[in-house]
C-alpha cells in the first residue's frame, strides 16, 4: 500500500503572508476552475452568490487575511489559520468568535480528488462563500457557542448536527435538489454522487434523527439530510438542543451504514 502523504501547515512571515509557491498556486487554480464549473446547477444559489461576493483569486492560493477582510465586510466573520485537525473545544471556540478554522496547506497534484485532511481549498472554497449568508452565518456562530457550553461527552454527538448540515447538507429548491455542504461542494466526486447517484439515502432533515446517525469522515457519505431553506437551519437554534440530544440517546443510534474504522476521537475539522 502506498504511504499516505503527511501534510504540514505553512507558517506566515512576520507580515502575515504565506508563500505557497508555484505548485500550490497551480493546484489551487486547477481545483478552482474545475469545481467552479462543476457546481453549476448543483450548488444552491446562495453559495454561488457567496462565491461572487468573496471574489477568490482564481490563479493562486488566497491569503487568510484577504478572505477575512472579504467576510468581515458582511457579517463580521473571518478565518483563523490552524492545523488540519484541532480539538473540538478549540474548533467551537473559534466558531463562537466568528472565526472559521482554515488550514494553510493545499493537497498535492497527485491527490487532487481526495485527501482525508481538510485543506485550504476545502475550507476556503467549500465553506467561506456561505458565511456571507446571514442565516447560515448566524447558525454557525450560535452553534459554536452552544457546543462550547455543552459537556465534552456531548460535543461529539452534537457535532453530527454540524456534519449533516454545514459539511454534507442538501437543500430542496423549486428547481430541484441542491448542495450547500462544504464537504460536498469542495469535492468533485461527491458533488455528483450526493445529488445524482441512486445509492445514498436522502432524508428530510429531522434534528433527532440527525443526532442518532453515525458518520465517518473518510468515506463518501451514505446518508444526506435535506433542508428547505437556511431559515430552517437557523430556527433549529430555537429548539432545546440538549433536550433533543437526550431524546436521541434514549432512542439509540441508528445502525451504521459503513464499516467501522477504529474509535472516534473528539476532534473536529472541516
């Protein structure tokens, strides 16, 4: 078996600038062009508008400071440079401060289609455009604060709400099913699979059902949950999430639709 490449975060200069180099810039340009074309008719219109608002440079890896400035002009968000995976407490702390964690490395050209670690393309392209959408941004902010106040043993199960919405959510639109999850929209293969394959299950969004549904981070998802609008996502915060969590635990987890891969750790990444 070929050894998986280990990615290392790049450090900024004293002026906050990261030198990604020609190979990384070419990888970003290739990923951006391919995915921007691929999501037409597959991404929700709010995501497309967000891409136009953020105005990513298409030819080189954007700087964290640039993306922060673009997002801050709308709902006060920004990005924070982090390693690929961070402890859940740090992840939720950043969300509670309106800072989205973003790595400072990009995948190698030979791993263009998939890496397990969340790289800068996944986080910038997949997540940042929708932080210009108010209900989405407010959900992200409030969810970070709620999860941070929860007991550590509750955070992993609460993260299922994040996973099946922000990472792998689908939305029912008048024109058909559309993707809004960053894990879908930054992946060439999963964008098509989530929307067009007859293999995965697509369920109406129900918070208790989501809290009962296990997931794995390193596979194409076997289940997606469908919302009708970002307002539905935001109004989820009007509910007593801890009460819903208790209800989900009383009912028990749904059987996993995948083979187990070791024990889950309390880590969060995007």
